[in-house]
C-alpha cells in the first residue's frame, strides 16, 4: 500500500438551514469545497450532515475528489465519518469501492485528516492502484 501526504485549504463552506434541533445538538447540512496540494493535488467537494453540539461537532458525508495522484489523473469518492472540537479534528475515511474514474479507476484504501496546531489541514491517503 502506498501513502500520499497532502494539505488542503477550505475554499468555501455553505451551511444549510437546520434539519432538526435537539436539546444536545443541532443537525444541519453543509457543502464544503477544498483545494489539495502535495502527493494528491486537485479539488474536493463534500456533501455532509453535521451535528453541532456546543464546542463539538460530528459529521458524515461523501466527498468527491478530482485530481492527480501518483502521476495518474481521475477522481474517486471518500466516505466521511468524523468529529471535531477545540482540540482538533479526526476521522478515517474509506475510499468508496468502485468509485474511481479515469486513471484512478480501481483505487482502494482510506484517508485520514487532522488539523495541526498551526491550523494546517493535513490529508493522508493510504491507497492501492491497479497496475497501469
């Protein structure tokens, strides 16, 4: 399995109206657009549902990534499940099986994200690609 290390910036966050409000959390939809640089370079767009709870949040969603990885261009989907609070963000995101397109067809693996003390969003992708 190969590993790609990248960073990303959040270009746009679009918050929808709350879906539901509960005593401990508000549930809402959001769309996030990102730009990646590093071993994976390209863009990502996430459609997600969030639970906002005081200083914490949880989220689930699907992200479509389009770009270049290991010299190969294409796209693939990641399934998101994560949490965040004042201490940082964590999540492990599997590649959706069969979602790879272009030269990334057949991609498998999972990603992890984190936010450093300096606010940098880190993206690590452990992946396998079929022989070209």
